[in-house]
């Protein structure tokens, strides 16, 4: 700089340096105070997630370093080299410098090669699949609900969890055990995503994806929310599910109950109650009008003729289509059940599939 | 000045250059580049679809892919038309307008005959119940040959235009960029067919 | 032609509407590109505000149902990408490139007009979807099948078909425009304008055009296949019938990743023009910059599958490595820009302020992209708001700031009047703050697990504050447009008269009148470097500064820098 014909006052450099230092201090303060936590992933819940989280930390540290270095350089430059009234003559016409070009090609290359190497290492760990997993789950994502089939070693379905969230719902897994998940979709692409697993995988129709995880031992009793991460239509944001971590004993008991429930025959229609028939196919009911007598319980014999993975139910709502009167559990495609409803007052109601309000999978229930 | 001295030949490839290939021909070459990429997309889809479906072609349709059937004649016609097209270019470069008209006329007719044969072929396939909706095989077959056919149709239109302009005496040994450009396009259409024939019928 | 060129003030040049509608003048077409693009920027912006309003608080408030929400963000992205950013950069190129290389017009003026007019037509077709049964396309701007196929729960209506037709039309417009640029750049340069004396803006348009010509037809093929599936019983992407769903993603991203560079390279070109002018220094590492641009273009074709890391259907390490590598030439550019300003004399006119905005924001867009290049981290971040943050830091923080730098920079040339500096700075600061308020919180949302494209979220997920902040920021961005629009309208009539060269520019467009005459130039200065006007102003010896003893200041340096590869390429 001493070669420059016009000497800039040293104070300008000081001010510029001061501002840059201040900015760095602010960034430092943000992280030191814990406010920077917002930029960290949630607590990793699986051994795989712990690896990913560790990798994230490294990438993040490098990112912050580069951010501070380059933004600092920019800020310093624009503060230090503003044109002053005395600047009539041109500044030195520097056209380039092969040495520095080589440097700032080489150094980033080394950095990205390093990042690639550690990423590839973590990838191998995350993608690894054990030959004999402790638990096998076949997750099916249909528009717009999840179901989880628990398989034995030969691939036979032991039990099916059709309630993806809520009380008694969710995909239960034992902690500390290898859980091998296969993914299938009967319709469009979905994605299985649990933020605390730091992991998602697409559920692609016509292609069975798989992955494996082990929930950390200290997470027993935790419920991890998950949801579909690939736009799948109008019910996309409602495609929620939970993963429920249990001790091995709890898990065994839970699975036994689920198997038991699967073997139970559907509840017989209460004798004497009037029975209405309703069939669902191609995301539509076979009728848009039903009639029921007022003041007595009644039954809808419901048959879902869509493919497995496409769930339906028959809820009764007020005429506005949103206020729930009576709620029912969904059933999977290619299944049937008897829904029993409590007595209703005379009037007009809406019956609706809670999974498919759009396009209108709904009709009018007249009670008289 | 120093720069100019340092580069004694900086004007060689610059300026509103009249040297090298003309604007329309360069434009056509670039257009053909984009067309190549378009077909590359379709070909990639074809191979991906084929890899995901065995046997290929499905047994019911296997017999339609006989390379020695009528399709071989269509292929020979189209390859021949590329030659006549090139003869036409050489003719007009020499200033031989009669030779140009004769050759481009033959090319035009061959193109039309090829299209007619393709229409006839489609008719046969439809009568056998093979349509765009006949699974991946029907879809890829009709998409690939259909888009090629559409390009042949476009090429025939262009040939018609340069035939008409040739008859109106608009081309000479010096001024015939349109002929050069159309011939490039016609060769491209021909090459695409050779590739198509190879992947559909031979391998 | 020659007579026209000699009478720049030819009457009728400022003709009426008919004149504009039928023009083949690249400058008028360029300006029409800009106006048309800003119109669609407004429309895309309104959709963005609708989306942000819905997301401001949990629950479904604004839209009657999720389908309309899906339409809103799908059309927002489609409009912003295909009808705003790509065309507005093409528009700046259309205006600037012939002027910068000393050409009278584009190589094919009528095809140029055709390219332009396909855009509003495509836009109208796209938006016409709202009038059809089932509404506009709602499968996202990526429109992955089978969601974009004709299922009852997918995309049964004609809106999706209109989307396809519209994109094919816009794509064709891009291809024709790209061919036009390439022929213009290769064949229409003024005497002395060798390839390695071209302004960087022209180089970026050159590389962009190569990408457009080679990549856009590929998306056309994907769209055509989707159309066949939807309307003629095809089964390309229908797994039930033997098709492959992921095939579309491969073909789509083979275009759409290079398309990202189509959306950002010309903006890099703009700021590579602005930074030297307002620093009073040449661009640092002119050649390195060109090679970096070409390198980005070439690598751009080998990274498409990094959008598909979670599909379980791509070879992860290869695409991860290529994606990391693409950071290198981008980094080279960043340092070249900063060192262009380094030891310069910076004048903080609005174009420079926006260019610095580009530098600081694009840097973040590059850094947060590196997270997604790391495959395991991408497993966490893919399809979350992190990606939304990343792409907006690149395309808004990068491209849009670059676009505004270009608008403020060339407005005097286009109209003969200066934009007001005060309003320009107000515009910048509101936009800068609004932009960061909108998109920085999305990093937090993404890493904490909020997926993209959801109309509603759990109120206890801890996402409420960040979402509200982002919505406020979104409206601030909208507000920042007001001083800009006001500025344009006022300055058109009452702005300071610009003169030929208000900024002491380096490149040829500043050698002609403002606005330039039809066919652009009465006469051209001698072209002996990439800064012909600088040479004319200061004399060729000025390259060496004023006799400073520093090695880098010696006149030799341009030669050293320019020699090695001149031979074969020239």
C-alpha cells in the first residue's frame, strides 16, 4: 500500500478493521450465548443420526469460518477503499495475479475434498444394513396415510399398525435394536422423514427403498414426530406419523397386542340395528346419499376396494363438512369393517372420508 | 497499442466476419444441437424403460420388430435421400441449378414416401391392437418414431420450400445458405433414424 | 442500413405502440423482456405473499383448502423461475450483448422478436389454469410424476396440461434465444473484439446460451413424455404400467440443474461489469473468471442428481463429489470480485450497492448449499425449508440483486435518464433487510424439521416465531418495490439527463448515445482490451497506472494474463 501514490489515512483502515472485528464478535456472541442453537439440528435420536449430527458440526464449523473470512474481507474492503474526493488519479490497475488465483483454486479444492471424504465416510455408516436386523418393518405410504407392517424374518406380515399417530398409534420400535425399514407406495412419491433421526428417504412407487436405524438406549419412552416430506397432493401436510421408542419388553408386549388385535374378527353388527352398505373405490364412495333412521344406533358396512395402502373411513360431520359428529378409525385398502354409529337426531349430515376431503369424497346422510 | 502489437492476428476471427460459416448455417447447427439433446432425452427414457421391463419387447409384439420387414425399405429410402440431398448441395455449389432441382426433387419425394410408409406401418400396428397405451413398449415405440416422423415432416416442408425457391431461381453457387442449412437438418433426421432403427429393431 | 446508422436521431424511433409490438430492434425487445418480466415478478410476488400469509401462523386461514395452497406455491415458483428470472436475464443480455460487442443488432432479429413473444403467451397459458376446472398446476414447479399424472388425487385437471404446454413454449423461446445469442456472439463482434476481449457479461451469456441450447431440449423431452402419459395413454412415469417414476426426475434435473446456472451466470456477468466500473479497476483475473464460468457450465451437467439424494436411486458419491467441485470455480469468482474492489476507489452508486448485496448474499447461498452437497447432511435437509432458504439465497440474494444492479446500471443507457440515487439506496436497504428477514429464518425452520410445501404446521413444533418473522420480511420485500417503481416512473420524465457515459464505463455500450440509435453505433472506438472505453479515456498506458513501482502495475501484466490461450481461441 505504501506504493500507492496517495496515502490513505491509517484511521480508515482502523475503522474498517474495527467494524469487521465487531461483526466477528457479534457472530461469536450469537454462538456463545446459545442463540446459535437455532442453527443446529435437533438432538440426534439414533446412532445414525449421531453420525450425521457430528458431520453437520464439522460442515457447520467450516461454513462459519468461510462466512466470517469472506464477509469480513468484503466489509473491510468496502469500508477501507471508498473513493475520496482527493481520488482523482486512477488506483493501481491490477489485472490479476496467477499465484493468488492458484491459491484460491487450490485451497477450496482441498477443503471440498476433505468435506467429500468425511461425507463419504459418514454415508457408508448411515447406509449400512445388517444381515439380520432385529425388527423388520414395511412402511406403506398412500395418499394420505401411513401404515406399518411388522414382518418376521421371512417377510411374512405379523401385524399391521394402521394408526400412524395419536394414542395407541405410531410405529413402535425397541431401543438399541437394529430396525430395518422397507418403503413402498401404491400411488405417488412420498418421503419418510423424522427430524430427530436427521433422516428422510423417498417412498417411490414401483421401487422398494430401505434403510436401517438403531434408536439410542436413552430414548426409551420417547415419541418422535415424523411426516411426509415429498409433496404428495392435498393431504400432504396431514401425512403425519410417530415413531415410538420402547424398551424391548414394552415393545414385545405392544407387538403382541397388535397381533392379537389383527386376529380379532371385525365386530359383528349389533343385531337389530339397521345396516347401510357403502363401498369406496378409486378415492370415491359408490353413492353420495345415505338414509338412516333417527333415534336409533345404526351400522355402515363399509368396504374399501382401493389398493392396500389407500385408507378410507366414514366420519359423520355437520352439514358444514368440518364439525365432527362421529369419528371412525380408517381401514386399509382391500378390507372391510362394520362401523357402528350412535343414535342421531333427525336432520341432514355429511358423511366424509377424513383422509380424502379433497377431491370431495363425501356425501349427504339424511336422518329421519 | 501494446496489446495490438502483442497480438498481430487479433482480427483473424473477429469483426463482422464474412469468413467461416454463415449465420444461418451456424444457427442451424446450434438448432440441431438442441434437437440432438431433445432426442437424447427420449433415448435415455427409452433405455431406462427398457431396462425396467423384461422381456423386451413383450412377446405379443415381438413380431413387429422384424428388421427385414417393410421397415428396411423405408430405412434404405431415407438413407438414399440423404445422398441425393448432398448431391443437390454439391450441384448448387457448382452452380448447376438443373442438377440441384433434380436431386432436391428426388429427396423431397423420398421423404414423402418415407412418411407414407410410416403412416402405413402405424395403420398395421393399430390394426394389431398396438397403441400408445400398450404399456411401456407401445409408449416408447410410438413416441420415438412419432417424434422422428414429425421431424421428417418438418424436413419435408423445408425441402418443399427450398425446392420452390430453387424453381424460382433464388439459389446460385454463391447464395444458397438455405440449401446448406436444410441439408444439414435432413442429414440429422437421417442419422436419428439410423440410431432409432438400430436401437428399436437391431439391439 | 448504413444510412440509418448514420442518423441516430431518426424520426420514428420513438414510435408508438405499434412500433413496439412489431419491433425487431434488440434494444426494444430487451426492454420489453424487462417490462414483461417485472409484470410476472409482480404476479409471482403476489403468490409468494399469499403463501407467506398462510404460513404466518399455524392453522389454515387464508386458503379454503390445501389444493389452492398447492396451486399458489407451484405457480409462484414456476412464474418466478420461467417468467421472471430466466427472461429478465435474457432481457438484460438482449439489450447489452449486441451493444457490448459492437454489433448493430442480434444475428436473427425476427427470431429474437419471436422468442420474446412466446413468453407472454406462455405466461397467459400458465395462468389460464386458474380458470379451468381443478385449477392451475398444483404439483410443485418440479411436477414430479405420478403426482403430476392424471390420478384422482394427483392432477386430474387441465391446469397441469397448460403448465406443460406453457413450459414447452417458454423453453422453446429460451432455445431460440440461446441460438441467437451464440450466433451473435460468434459472428457479429466488431473488428478487434476478440473472444478474450469480450466483456464478462458477454461471456456469461455465451456460457448460459450453451447451457440453454443443450439442456432445455432435455426438459422439453421430459415434459413431452409427461404430456403423452397424461393425454395419450402413455406409461413413461407410471409404475403400475411398467414405467419408472424416478426417470422423470433424472431427465428433469438434467435440465433444471444447469438451469440454475442459466439463472445466475448472467447476474454474475452483470456484477462483473458493475464492480470494475465503480472500483475504477479492471476485473481481477479476467481469464480466470472466464475459465471459472466455463467450468461451472461444464460441471453443471454432472451434478443433477444431487436433487435426488433421498430417492435411493442414484449413485451418491459421484454426484456428491461433482457437487462439491462446483464450489471451487464459484469460490474463484467470489475472490476475483472481492479483489476487484480491493485497493480500488469505490463509489457507492446504486448499481455497486446491489452488486455488493449480491456478493454478500450469494456467498451465503453458496455456503448453505455445501451442507446439502454432503449427502448424509442432505438426508436431514432435503425437502425442508433449509432448501428453500438455500435456493432463495442463490436466486434472490444472487440473481435478483444482480438483476437490480443491472437495471440501475443500464437504465441511463436505455432511457437517457438517471434513476434517483436516494430512492435507489432506500430500495436496496429495505429489500436487503426484508430479504434476510424472510429467508434466513428458513434455515432454522429447515434444520428443525419443517418440510417444504405444507400449508399448515403443528403449533407446538416451535416453528411459529420464525414463520412469522419470514412473513414480515416477505412483506418488507414487497414494500421495497414501491420506491423502485416510483423511481422508474419519476425518473423516466424528470430524471437527471444521463449523457453517453454517466458511470465512466469500460465497455462499448457507453460509446454510443443514450438511448442508442437504431443499429447502435455511428462509430466504434478502437478495441485493444476488454475495456475499450477505459483505453479511450485514459490512453492505453493507463493500464499501468501512474508509474507505480509495483510489479502488478506494470503494463506487461495484461499480456501475461492474456497471452497463454489467445492463439487457438482467437
